[in-house]
C-alpha cells in the first residue's frame, strides 16, 4: 500500500486526496516544510556548473521527469500565471524562477490540491577545492501535518534516487567531455532515434555541395548528441560560435541541407523581452507582421532585422523529434537575463551579489508594470510601483519594493546578440536566393531592414555600341562584362539583387566591402574589357518587398544610390557622405593613390544637393 502511495505521488495520481481549506501563505506559516538536500563535488568551475544545471529542461529530462502541459494566461494585475500539468495528473501554478547567474536558481510551485501545498526546488554553486560544490535542496510543504511521513518517504526513496542517478550520469560525461563548455548529457532514449544510414548519405550529399567537411561532420554529429528540444531550434550562428565553426559555412550547410531534405527551415517571431520564439512558419510568405507573447503579455511588431529568426531542425526521416517540454522557465531559456527575483510588497532583496561587469546595455526591469531603467552599475534602488529611484551605493544590486504588490525584478542586457540568424540576413544570402526563390514575402509586406550599402553600375555608351557593332556582338560583350562584375561581387561579400538591362544592382552589409568591390570592378573592367562602366554607392536603410516572386528593395536610399551612378563618369566611383565617412572606408581611401574629389551633386528627386566623393580609379584617354 505504501509503495502505491509513493507511485501515486510521483506520477501525480493523488491530486484529490485532500482539498485546500486555507490560504497558501497561512498554511506555509503554520506547517514547516520538509527539507531534503544533497551536496555533490564536481570537478568543473562554478560558471560551467551553473550553465549546465541551469538548463532545466535538460536537467529534468536526465532526472527522468514527465513531460509538461503548459497553459499561460494574463491576470488583471498585469502578471502572467503559468499553470502546468505533469503527465496526466498533478497540476500546479509555477512562479517565475529566481536566479543569479553563476550563483543559484530556485522555483516555487503552488498546488491547488493533493498532498503538496507548495514545493520549492533550488540549486546553488559554491567554489571549492577541486571544483564546485553543487547544493541541491527541496522544500516540500504538506497540505496536512500527517502527510509529512509520506513526503519524507518520497524524498528518500524517489527523489534521492533520481538525483543520485543524475549525478552519476554527469560524472560519467565529465570523463569524456570538455570541462569548460560542459553540458548535461542527453538521455539515451533520445539519442537512439537517429538513422545512421541516412546520416551517412547526408554527409556525402553536403560534401558534394561543396560545404566544408569539418562543418558537415560537426553539425551532423549534433543530430546524434543533442536533446530533442535543442534540435527543434538549431541556430547556425549560435552553433558556429559555440563549436568554433565558420559562420558562412555553417549557414551554407543548413541551407544546402534544407534543399536536400536533410533539415527543415522555420521562420519564427522573437519576443523582444524574453526573446522566445512565438509561432513558427515553414514559408516566409506566412509570417505575420504582428506577434503576441503569452509569457510577457505583450504584442509586438515583426522586425525582420531583429525579431524574425530563422532556425532549422532535422528531417523526421533522419531523426524524429518529440516536441515535449520538461521545463519552460529556467535561466538558460533567457540567457540575456542575468538575475531575476520575486520580492514581496514592502520587502527587499539582493539581485546580484557582485555586479556582472560584462553587461553591454544593463537594464533593471519590472515586467508586471512594464517599466525599466537603464543603469550603469551597482547600487541600491527603490521601486514604488511607478518608478525606480537610486538610493545609495552597493557592491552588488539591491532592490527595495515599496509598492503594495509582490513583483518580479530582473537585470538584463538589452543589447541584441550577434548570433541570431535574422530574416533580413537570410533573404540577402545568395545561396538562399538561389535555392529558395519561391520563399518570398507576402504580397502586402513592406519591411524596413537594417542599413545596407547599395551599389549600382551601368555601361557607358551601350546604345551606340549596339548601333555600331550589332545586336549579337554587343550582347556577347555585355554578357562578358556581367561575368566579370558578378565574379568580383562574389569575392567581396556582395549580394546580387538584379540586373536591369546593362546595369547591376547589389547590396553589402558593410560599406567598406562595397567600396572594395567597386574599386575591383573598375580595375578588372579596365584590364579585361574594352567596355566602360559607371558606379554609384550609397549606404542607408531600405524597404524590402516581394515583386514578381523575387525580393526587391525600394525607398529613398535605393533611389539615391541609382542617382549617384548617374553622376559617375568613365572609370570612377561616386559615393555618398554616408559611405566615405565610414571609418573603414576612410581608412581604405587614405591608403590609396586614387584622385579623390569632394563635390556637391544635385540629383533628381532630392531637394538639397548631396555631398559626394568622386574616386577616379582608372583613366581613359
């Protein structure tokens, strides 16, 4: 009988053994919690231990927990309630995690009914001779005092066994894996699903597509080693940074792999606060221009420069995935949030023992009140429900909550990382444009992208050439000139947008790449052709739209770029102030021996004269 009770508690089948008849707070004050703890010494640094164990989804998978069914709903107070059902039974409300990066994390769960009234789980990390002392602690609040004996038996015969097995697996993994970037191992049941024969065929296919072999081997090995949850959202730039791979080759491997049926591509909106993926689409045309985050209770616009992310997952034929979640609120789900703490009305708490010195744009935020404060360093702050006020110095960061409501406070880095593969990056990628020309924006979508350098070229005297040399000979010359320009474009990180008659339109992320390309184009044309080209170069934001099933750019920046090409003469480049004042461009031109001439140009459609720089690369007699 006792064994049956243990099983029922572990599986959530005792939800209706007892009913709550007192408020949770009064109950927790009256009945002391049952405390269970265990300490383990691991031969890794506190930072590595924290990063591994704070991946709570992986932690729970390895512990043998059941998958979760999650429901989030907004409350009138502005807070978000997260209600979770474990398996087919027990339900609880989970408070947002408390954590401080590198130090500790904990979570409180409140049960509506059953033997447990509440349950707090915490893990802390302490530097110790030989590595890190990992302290795991559970506080179990029984619904009734007599239930303590059952909970005691549960901690000794179920919980303790799970944690012992978990640490045994961690120690085994430490023997075979690096210690600095250590992650918790993956349950064997997930790793066994990979189809090795198809994986070998995928390796050969990607090598045939000229993808770097080290990149191919590393990425395909992830399909053997990673958890299902991680494989649902493979991010090429994150993997490139973590695994020390070439960024462009990493993206190329996923794009070619998608075309070959090895991977599936997904477009998703990222919440600007939690940065979690909210909704996924297989086709770019289905992306909505507005999203909603239930976790943060906000609506937000799709920003193709920052908030529309491209991820990949393996084909089910290669490795089928179970899209189960075992935890959704752990610290590693939102790594830009360095600390988070629940502070009761009238209370105070220290969010950071020591100030994280590597924050680029530190912010203190109260999500319930949708308020934030940019801060420059440590100190003591007071929050009265309306605003933050700095009240003194402090080694770390301490918050005093003088409002009349229990609130959550967090410290985050507002600077977006450079490892998000955004839609604006992908739709300008030549491999994507070649392999996925059918993936276009919805017909009514007009999107502002990040700044780009736009380069326009045109042939000088092409009309007269057709009259004198005839169509066939002239066409051959024009085609040869395109071959030269497109080859130079590929060598300088440029993306071809389109050819227009005898002209080329291209984009560059970096204006210095655009200038180097323009110079090389003029030099190569002088050396390899008897034709003469004009070039204009401008830098700024532009709108992207779908036109004739192809991505194109429009707006003032594009118009100015085209007009500057019209100001060009034989063998020169005319660029705008936005280009020649770029530090990298200025340094490049300062080292050159070209004739440079600052001018003012009156271009069509622009009222004020534009300040331009004429660079005479080659001369024609």
